[in-house]
């Protein structure tokens, strides 16, 4: 494989011929050997960013793409040394698994002995040896995606680009292949950019996550940073489940529907009298009334095997979501006390 390659985007924007702006001017640095996940809803600009890195789209005038110390902005995809994996596999149905894996090597006129060795290595790496001589139209979706990965890696790319590769698979296959991709990227130590709208994939695979919204970077950080310290309400709501409580400052506490919550720390002096408190379902404990910050009524109890998800009405427009491993037989209509872990409380102050 090549030495890992760093990627730099500078002032990369994209406006299409019909006037649609897909990407606002964007700067992005991806470290050599790093796996970066571009995460966001449809239309946020993540696929456009990936296509600019690949050379399938040109940035608007003034945009620059660098691989290491080489400017590749004007280079087509075939000269950039990238491997791509697509959602729809993009395999040749009339070829066998081995022939599909070898295709990129043939195009590059790799000699026969090297080609055979790399194909065999890929078959072994992706657990495809029993299917080497089988046509790809006889494979399952998960097997086809393994072939697509093997073909992309066989050419020893400088950069591996993956565009929602697991979207077409069912949930169980996605989980299995997600684990395989994670192990593969770690073992290859290759620079990889992975596009998805699935937060679980982003959390599992990314060294760093770039959350995108309306053509801009909303936040960049490790999975832990994005989850625990979202930059704004959009990121908070897009990553996992987030509870929201409107709050009014009152003598070192926040007055909220259903009770009061202590301010997170002595130096957390409110910059305004009103704020929005945000916290995750797992950061709420079910306690006795005299220990509770907030009290409410159970609307729904959803048993999910290893935990129960409670929807609790505390007087807000949406019920509070609480997750508990307690094995109590929770019932709709039951009153419960809730204590919020203020160490993980996110406070968004509202302008006066």
C-alpha cells in the first residue's frame, strides 16, 4: 500500500448550473491514515464534498484540493489514486468475483503475477475465497459489498472513499459489515473518507466526524466530542436522542417544567435569564421524589431487552426520554421522580 496521504480542501464551494448551492466555501484537513466520516441529512453537502475529493466534481473557482503536497484540483479521478465504494456496488454482473476484483488492476496494466497475488490477498482478506469463481449476480447484498471493497483496495489507493456503502443492506448485515469495515480500515492504516446519514455508522467508524448542515460544517470532532459536547441544537438533535427543557434562571438553579435543576457549576453564571437545557436519555436517573429534580408521568414504557425506554410527560410539548436498566414493571400513568446528571448537562443560553 502507499504511505498514508493527508487531504486538504481550501475554499471549496459548489454551485450547480441550475443555481443550486450544494456547498458553501469549505476548509477541511484530513490527517494521513485518518478515517473521517462526513455525516448529515440528505442535501447537506456531504456527497458533494466526497465527489470533489474524488475528482468527480470540480469545486467553484478558487477552490483547491491537495493530496499531501500535491495539488490535485485539476486532476481527473483516474489520476488521483483513489479507491471508491458506492451504495449500489457498481460491479460488473457478467464477471466473477475474482474478475471484478482484478478489473482495476487490468485497467492499470498490472502484470499477471502481481494481479493474481493481489486478487488472492483480497479474497482472503474479505472472506470471499469460496466465491472467487461465482458471478456477482449470484451473491447476497453483503457479499457484493465485500467484493466492491476488495476491488477498491486491490489497486492500493492513496485514499479510500466510501459513499453510503451500507445503506442498501438490512440491519443485521449492516452491523456485521460495519464491524468488518472498522477492522479493515484500522489494519490498512489508509486515509479514508466515509459518507453516511447513519449516526451509528459514524460513531463506530470515524476517528473524527464532520457534521454537515446546509452546505456548511456544523461541527468537527471525535465521536465522543460530538456526542457529549454538541456545538448547537442541530448537532445535538441529529446525533442520538436529546432531551430539551426550557429553563429560567432562579437563585443558582434553573426553573424548568416539572421542577428545578441545579446549575452545572459555580462558574456557570447565566448570561441571560432564559436558556435551553439539553441532556441524553442515559443521563437521567429514576429516583424517589425527595431526590428528584423533575417529576412527571409515564406516557409509554418500551421494553427493549437490555433496557427500557420511558417517555415521561413533564409538561413540555414533547415527553422526556429516559433509558433505564432497572427491571421494574413500568406502567403508563405512573408518577416518577427524575434526577439529571448535571455533569453532562448542556446549557444553551438564549439572547436577552
